């Protein structure tokens, strides 16, 4: 495995499981003993909200984009051992209104240079859009993981997402690799294997592990915990732990 592995969790469609996957991949790697940084690149600040009251934050990732702070100044420790957070806050949305300059896609990549040697894993929770934040995340990453549901509407945008990833790879970040798609909120295995999986496989490799639909996920968010911390014996906790192992093993290849 390379010294630091930067993984974007991206899908322009909303509600596909980006934040749930980012949180649980980040805590999962931390539980495996890796120093991990979770970067919240979404103005909705959902993953930050697990750890802090983000609207009362003084500094956030927005300050890095507004060139007021260095990334190392906004990173905070979390309640979980080995896991740090670069939190977001609603004012990150203002960054999108600022005039674009030629350096805009590179802000995150440049800011990572100073913290990179402190972490084994950096996991980036992207917003539900192909905005400048998702572009920054993909430009800064070695890998992208695409969480998606096995639903018709979830595969409708898959071509657009693949085009964006491929064009960033071609034009800016040739190192970027698609690690795979992770099926989340799985209800019906037959529909998945018969209808949806073949479509997804046309675009992305698909992880062996998938995540079933279950109320424990919503409950874990409400109690502001990863699913492994909330209840390590629930099905989704076992599935996310296996997914984390699959990611780590993929990197050892
Ligand atoms: N495996 C699951 N079982 C049941 N509910 C789930 C599961 N995974 C995610 N959810 C629920 O689906 C919703 C969307 O999940 P999540 O916030 O992780 O998606 P997202 O892609 O980050 O959304 P957004 O695009 O708004 O950022 C949440 O309410 C979450 O609790
Ligand atoms: Mg989210």
C-alpha cells in the first residue's frame, strides 16, 4: 500500500449512501489501526454532524477554500481513536459563488500536501453534485468509490458520473482509479443480480460486499455513531466491516 491513500466517495445523485459509506469506511480503517482523516466536502455537513455541532464551528474546510486557513488548522480529533475530521459547515456553499480562478480544481490537492504524511487513509465525503467540490475531491484522490442503490433512478446518472471521472483522469489526475461501485440499501437480491448488476458492471467494477437496507443505519446516525460502534452485531455493521477489509485488500494487490 502507498503511504497515503486518498479515496473519494462520490455520486452526483443524492441519498445513495455517500455519507454513510464515508463515515463507516473512515471509522472502519481507524478500527483496523490506520491513521485516518475524514474530509467533509459537502455544505450539508452530514458527516461533520456525527461528531460536532457544525453551525457553531469557527473554522471549517470552507476557510481552506477561501484561503483563510491551512488544512492542518481545521483538522480536529474525533471521539474515535485514529480518526480525525476536516469538518464542513453550511458556509462552504459560499465558496461556489466566489469567482473561479485557474487554481480552483487544485485547492484540496495542494492543501493535502502538508498533512499527507500524518495519515494512512484520507476519505472524502462528496456532495450530491458534480460541483467544484467533487472535482476538487477527484483531483486530490488516488481512488473513487461510488455508492449506489440497486434502483432504476440510481443507474440513470451512471454514464454522466463515469464521464466526469474519466475526463478528470484524462485531463488532470491520471492517477485516479475507480475502485468500484458499492451497492447500498439493498432490498432485493434477485432484482440486483438479474437486472441492475449487469448495467452497473458496464461502467464500474462492483465490490463483492454490498450493504443491506436496515433501520439500524438511520438509528446509528441519530445516535451519532458509526454502525460498528452503534451495534457491531447488526447485519449492516458486519457488511461495512467486510467492505472495509475488501478495500484494504484491494490496495495490497
Ligand atoms: N443501508 C442502509 N439502510 C437503510 N437506510 C440507509 C442505508 N444507507 C443509507 N441509508 C439512509 O439513506 C439516507 C441517505 O444516506 P446518506 O446520507 O448516506 O446518502 P448521501 O449519498 O450521503 O446523501 P446526500 O446525497 O444527501 O449527501 C439516510 O437517511 C440514511 O440513513
Ligand atoms: Mg451525504
